C-alpha cells in the first residue's frame, strides 16, 4: 500500500531521507508537494488528486494539519494516518505577528533558509551543536526558496480540535520527548480526541523527529502499521 509523506514548514522530501530506509515494505513512497498552494484545504485536495486509490498518509508538523484534512476529505481512501510533531491548535496572535515580521524581513534581503537560532530551537538539546544536521535543515529552506517561504509563512493554521472526532481511520500520534515547538500536551490533545488513536513518544528528540531519530521512528511506525493493517480487508 502506498505511503504518502507530507513535509512541514519550509522543509522538503529530504526530511524523510533516512526514515524511508526503514519503510521499503510500504512502498511506493509518495512525497506530497506543499509548494504550490496557499491553504491547508488546497494542499489536501492536491494530495488527494495525485494519490492512489488507497494509501497511508503521514504528516509532519504543518503537514499534520494537511494530513488530517486529507483524512476528513477522503475517509474511504485513507487506510491509516500518522501524525508527527504536530498539533490541533490554531496560530496564536503572537505567532501570526512573528511570521509577519519574518515575511517582511525575507522581502528585504536574499532568503538563506531558516536562521541558526530557529533551527537549534527545533532540536533536542544534545543536537544543537550538530553542524551537519543544522546545515541539512537550512539547505531544505534554501532549495524551496524565497517564494515558498512567504507563502507557507502566511498560511493560516486554524484549530481543528472540534473536528478531530470525525477522523475514524487508525491514527498514530508521535511526539518528541524534548520538542520545544509542539508540546507533549498538544500530542495528548490529539490522542484524546481522535478515536482509535495511539500516542508514542520518541526519546532524545526535539521537533525534527524524522531527521533526529529516523530509525526509531521508522521502527515504531512500521510495527504499528503491521498491527493496524493486518486484517484481511486491509492488506498492505
């Protein structure tokens, strides 16, 4: 069964490079494109249009909002949902204002990817000096460029907490033990409101779980999928 991977804010398919090595049995792997649309709903519709008849969808951070919308719009096609380092909360006024400042700054100078400070805040404390990882994350932003950054920064992330109960496929929620961007409380909120959901916490990881702990993440997702999709009518 196909596995659709949905990246997050200003990251691309390289987010999943190491994670994919542990997921070959769930191919084909399809990378969702979040660079062409300016709303969660439009991104979700594009994924549905491009996806095969039946698929598993996995969304990281901002991509988790998109993946949930896909599950609601195409419930008969989504066999399972995996949400990584994400939330059901809407943007706060402070977050909206901070993004507006970032958009303004990006229009005044060449975009060079996320700042070192922003990247370090997304990592486990033990990884904040990992120059190779920091460079990998920054390079994804550089590749996406100055057009994608303001579009994704302007994206409105509204709370969907009241609609979580409408997701009925098996759902795995994954949180990083030391995530400073999306808290464990936010993961628990998803777990409490999505029926048939399971919460797993990845040790020694900040927000960037697919890059910080790709192989433990692949192990837990693979085992969960095998368990949830082993019924005869859910063959992989």
